[in-house]
């Protein structure tokens, strides 16, 4: 029997300690041990991006990272985008631009886009395409997701302008 290991990590600002088998993936830790089921599991081999989370702001595929490798990490999952229950501007943009259909891929897209817009607040079309190319969506055809990223960039730069550009009024 392989010895378990004790790890500690911070997820969405909350410190967790766990004793895990060395083979446990980070996504299984998040979903099955911590109950953070917003992170989805698709291909399980690093291709589809459904399991994307941020570690120190950088997008990683949690299906090909072992939980023990995340020992000490500062992780953001999709739940961390809206801790107060109010949608993050990127989520608002996806909603307004119909950047999702079934929604299975959406958590991964949201976090990939969060990294993109943190690094490039006014991304070029090519930068957006390059980012979106790392996540697979079987439903939308990507055009609406592309529009959502543009909208999210406007919202983050100027929330009022973002709302005006999409014809959505902001209240409060
Ligand atoms: S489930 Fe991790 S990349 Fe597909
Ligand atoms: S919205 Fe269904 S897979 Fe992307």
C-alpha cells in the first residue's frame, strides 16, 4: 500500500488540509474531497480544458496535476469568481453574449479568460483565439464565446461601458 501524504493548499481564499494518496488528481481532490464540483472533468488527459483552474493566477489543467503537486498552492476555481453570489464581470459577459449552451465547458473557459484578461486587459483577436483554442466547446461554435471575451474586457476596463455596449442596464 502506498503511503498517503498530508498536504495543505488554499482554494478560493480558504485554507484546506488533506491527507491524500499520491495518485489523486487535483480535480478529484477539488470535486470529491472539497465539494467544489464547479470544476468539470472531461477528457481526463489534458486536452479539453474543462478542468481548468488557476494556480497563482495561471491556468492549469487540474486533471493532469496531482494533488500532492499542488501542496502549498493558491488555487482559484470557478466558485471563487463569485464568492458573494454576484456574477463576476466575465460571467456576466458570457451570460449576456450567450457564450454558453450546455455549460459543461464554461468553468474552464471562464478561468482561461480570467488569466488572459489579467495578462492582457485589451487582448488582440489573435490572443483571444489562442486562449480559446485551449478549451473545447461542443455547443457554441466559439463565436459567442469570442464575443463574450470582448465584452468581458470592456466590462473590466469600464463596467458602465461594458453594460452600455451590450445594451444591459446596470442597477446599483
Ligand atoms: S478534463 Fe482536464 S483537460 Fe480535459
Ligand atoms: S457550452 Fe456545451 S460544451 Fe461548451
